[in-house]
C-alpha cells in the first residue's frame, strides 16, 4: 500500500445517477487525475448492481457493492436473494449493500425493510463480505439487527450521527464513512465533534457523489454536482479538524478502505 499523499480511495460513488449519464467514464478519469486511484460504486438495487458490474469490468480501479437499499425493499422480486447470491461471486463485488433501514421517508414498509436487511446481513456473513450500511431515523433497530447477526465487518456509510451512535458502530468493529457533510458549517457541527472520536485506523472517506458537494471547495462547479475528484477537499477538512498532515489522512483512509474491502491494490 502506498504512503503517497496523492493516492486516495473514494468509498462511495453513485455513478449511475442520472447526473452522470453524459460523462460517466470522464468522471473516473478526472478522479484518477486528482489522485483518487480507486472508486467504490454504490448499488441501490439489483438492476443498478448489474450496471456497476458491467462498468467495473471495463474500468480498472473500480469496485462495487451488491444489494438492496431500504428505499427499494418493497420492490424486490421473489428470487432476489438468489440473484444477489450469484452477484456476490463476482470478484469486483467487495460489499453487500447499500443496505439498512430508513424510517425517515418510509419508501418501503418497515417490516419489509427489516426482512430485506436481515437477509442481506445473513448473506454478508455467509460470504465473508463487508456490509455497506445506510441508516436514517432507525438507529435502535439497526444496531439490534447488526448485533443479532454478529456483524463485525463493514462500514457506516455517510455517517452523520452523534458520538453515542459512533461509539456503537465502533464497538461492533465497523469503519466510519465520512463525506462532505463534514464540510457543511450549517449542519455538520455534530459530525465535526464526533470525528474527534474516530480512530485513524477506522476512518474511511467517501464523496457520495453526485450528492453532498463539499462546501469548502474554493472553485465550486456551477451545476453543484459532487464528483470523486473532489474527495481531497473532504480530506483537507479532516486534516484541519484533527490537526493532521494531509498525507497522513490520505494514506490512512486509503489503507483502511483497501483493508475493509479486502482489495489488493498497486502501491
């Protein structure tokens, strides 16, 4: 693994968002030019998983998750678990998800969310894959299920919670995904406080592009679209808050991502 400060791993990209329809491959090239050498593409359902699979086979340095987001839980087919199990055999699949619970918008019924999430946790354990976790307004149920399935390998994606929630995830052995939410002076103050309690060896950086454009960018794009190339801006905010050198943040966050997702990468 490299200690080169220009090497970054973006552990969360929604590359098949419609916002990237016109320039998907260019986005990856731009990221690599900015020193972001690996990208993890997030899947929200099995159709998007297939799109990510095709893209990753054609683009070295790209990996992806396979799974069903809680918003899509009501829409699974009768054989979705069998389909997912086949997808998990692809070498570019490094995590199960994006999976979890979302009681904020309730796009899927609560009981169905619980069933779909629980099934994915079982598969993750069976296949020794990391879980890629989403949670909103459902923390107690989320933690209960993670504990019931003895989950100790995964990431709290786009973590925006408080210190108590952070410690609960850390106690399970999970990594913490930090996004541009950290750079928001209006709503990121709780996360800025919680960041101080994230051990450096559990810190993972992600853009969640095209969402959560870092507000500390000096030259913001007119379309307000976030891109993997902007990941170093998040790293700069982490470095400033933790009083660390950017090289340390780059090296640690990339090394953590490679370890979490069990990826062997060139130095």
